[in-house]
C-alpha cells in the first residue's frame, strides 16, 4: 500500500533519484584516467625495450626502474578502471554484458556494496604502495 504523497514531495524524490546520474562525470573521468595511466605504462615499457635493443650504456637499474614504473602505472590504471565499473554498478545500473557473459568476467568485478568495492581497491592500492616503495628505496 503506497502512502499518498504531495506533488512537491514526488517531484523532489524523483529529482533526487535522478541526481545519481551526476556520477557519470566521475566515471568518464576515471576511464580517461585509466587510458592515461595505461599510456604511461606502455611508454615506460617501450622505453625499456628500446634501451635493451639499442644496447645503450645505461645502467641495468634504470631499465628495472622503468619496468617497475610501468607496472605501477598499469596497476593504477586497473584501480581507476575497477572504480569506474564499481561506481557505475552501484549508482547507475548493472552492467548487462556482465550478466550475459558470466564465464568471461570475474566475480570480483561485480560489486553489490561500497564495502566490496573498497575491499578490492584497498588490496590493489596496497600492491601499488609496495611497488612505489620498491622504486623509491
């Protein structure tokens, strides 16, 4: 049984519910950031490959630091992408292709709560911090 609402209350609640679509701005920014992080990861990897192929007299440590930096960028890109998926699923809608292709998408990429999203992200962020510590040590 639905409680009768005033017209103003109904409009306000509908507006409030539709306001969740503002997170699309954050989702788009996250996916653009993902592309940028992957670009830098690829750039570091290609630079390392170029140094190895050209037999330049550069320290091995420089190549290793470059490769670890690329790993760091790829991990950051993954965090940003997972955040984009998670925020979309939590605030906008389920991702339909994930429902259709359960064999292709991992279960940990499906989020039912903000706590699940934070748990996955915190694990990846810890790995990123370990890589960052390794680079700067």
